[in-house]
């Protein structure tokens, strides 16, 4: 998976149980996606989490899109 914003996604075993986070912060990609799915705007997310940047939100969306595109193998 390569995307210009993926360098903003960090995975560190000692932070958030190794789940994907944004720029080493303790804000998981999932947290941003949850906020977006509940109708929060980018501006609202940044207002509530001023350490985030617009590109962090775009990176979370790009990461989710890439994850959704993985093949699923079903055993017959």
C-alpha cells in the first residue's frame, strides 16, 4: 500500500496496542473514522483535537479505503 499520506500513519507496539495511529499521537485511525461516520466534519474533529491536521484526516480515510480493498479468501 503506497499513498503519499501513509507516512502519517504510525504503528507502534507500545502505543494503542499497536493499532494504526496518526503521526505517533495516541489518536487512532479508527477514532477519526468513527467521528466521521457519526457526522463530524473535518473542522469539528480538528477543533476537538487541535494536534491533528487536515492531512491526518485524509490519511485516515485513505488508509481505510486501502484496507477495504484487500482480498478476502473464503474457505469452501
